[in-house]
C-alpha cells in the first residue's frame, strides 16, 4: 500500500512537470552556450530588468534576442520547450516572476562542466559582500528555483513520514531538501575530517539535533494529503523557518551541497560523488 502511494505521488509529479529530464538535456545540447557568455548575458539581464522581476515571455524574448545579437549564437534553440515552461511558471498578480528564478531556468542553455555551471549560478545568488559567500536565504531561493523550473529529479521531490498505521508521502519543500543535503555533506566532511563547525548549525536548524526530519511533520499532518496545493500552506511553511540573510556558504559549500544525492541538481550527482 505504502509503495503504491509513493509511486502515485511520483507519477503525479512527472505528469505535472513541464519538462522531462531528456528535454532539459535537449535545451542544453542544442544551445550549447558557454558559461562565460551566460555570465555576460546575466549582466545584460540585470541591467534590463532592474526591478528584479519580469514576465516569463518578456524575459525569454529578451534573452533570445541577446543570444542572436551580441553573442552570435543564432538565437534561442528548443524555444518551444522554454515556451512551455513560461506557461506553467507561477506568477505574481502582475504576471511576473522573480528574476533569479528566470535566470536559473535560462541556465539550462549552458553546456559546460558542472563546476563551471555551478560557479555561474553561485554568482547569480551571491550576496553583495567581499567574502564571496551566499546566505542561507539565497541558497533556499536557489533550491526553490530549481524545483520551479523542473531541474531536480522526481525522487528528490517526495518526502516520506510516519503516521500510524500507514506512511504518508508529500511533495518536498526547498528547506527540507536543503536540510537533508547539508546533513549528508556534514557526514561526508566528518568522515574526511574537514568539518568546520558552521555546517552542523544548519543541520540543527533544518533537521533537528537528532536529524529525524521531524520539524514540520505536524504541519503536514494538520493540513492533509493535498496540503502543498493550498496557498495557505505556503505561508505557514515560511513561518516554520526564518532563513538568515547573513552570508555563510562558500563556493565549495555550494558545489558540495548541490551535488549531494539528496538534492542532485540535473540528476548529475553521481558524476561528482
């Protein structure tokens, strides 16, 4: 029974996904944008959309023109797939989306090493500071953007918790995915004896001292199986954790966390671990 429930949820997530993994790969391979060109394009985008929001169609039209002009890449290829993404992205009352979420979606056109791709995305979310770090909030926003743009494996997007006599399954939250990935990174660094200490504080915050993942089970149980569909749940979820805006995570941390199996951006974690 439990296995069937879990499979049903994963099937639902696959069905609702605007892009299949092979389509994400098609976008990457047909555009084959260099990471350095992507960085330059992001600079152009920030100058164009100074209010840090944009309509998805407006954003991708601008990016396509820039790619076909200054970067001489013959415009945006596999555009029909990105158009499909534009249709399903959740927008605000003005039909706009946070610019960083759109930039993460655009990063699908970059065909480079994983390290180069992550370095570019780290700079997108890096807070304005001299320490070259990103904050806890920025890291959550990045994971949220990966989820919204279908760049995480379906297996990462489901969560199991116990409710006697049966197990229940829910769609994951960015915070909980991040907490599990950080927890795994801490275990690995302990094994390699390179732990610095601040990592464990984040595990405590997201997973609890025992790392039993009990933080928001009660929230899920109160709201029922379809809780993730309710806008009220989103607001209550944000009240559970108040992420810090203080820069904490280095580029090395960022790469390690994103490539952990519990997060596994683009399904490429096995290529690093």
